C-alpha cells in the first residue's frame, strides 16, 4: 500500500506531466486531442490519489481541494461525456499553480504517515 507521502509525490508528478503536456500553450492544446487526453489522464490520477489520502492529512490541510479533485475524477470516469477541452484547459490555467503550492506545503506533514489504517481513508 502507498502512504500519504508517496501519494502526494504522485500528485506532484501528475502536475509536472500536465505542465509538460500543455507547454505548447492553448492553441496547441486544442489542436491535439492526444494532449487533452493525456491531461485528462493526469487529472484522473490526481483525483484517485486525493481520494486515498488519509483523513488526518486531509483535515490538517483544508486548503488543498481534496474533495473537489475526487469529484472531478468521478465526473471524468462516470460522466466523461461532459468533460470538454475547455474544462480541462480551465483547470490548467485557473487551478494548477494553486494546487501545486498547496501540495508542496503538505509534504512535510505527509512524511512518515502510514497506510496501515485503511479505515481512516475517505
């Protein structure tokens, strides 16, 4: 099982990947469906990891939109037909920097958490 520190690191890697995929800017993003699909996949990973973070760590860091990430993941999985390139791009422009800053503040307290108590999840 993965502990909180590893999951936060996974989330930061997903953000780095999104930045790489979108480095060509908005016009390139909308021109290439593979890029949008890659960003969507990284968003799925963000939401999945957020949903597996312990309640204790989530409570200690309410500035991270844990529930929003999980809801977006669920929407992408179950209501995939509602997700547009514009929705994905808005996340990149409006939310990515703030999310990364929030997650970087979580790192010190995420270290040392264990995944041994699965009842504490979700």
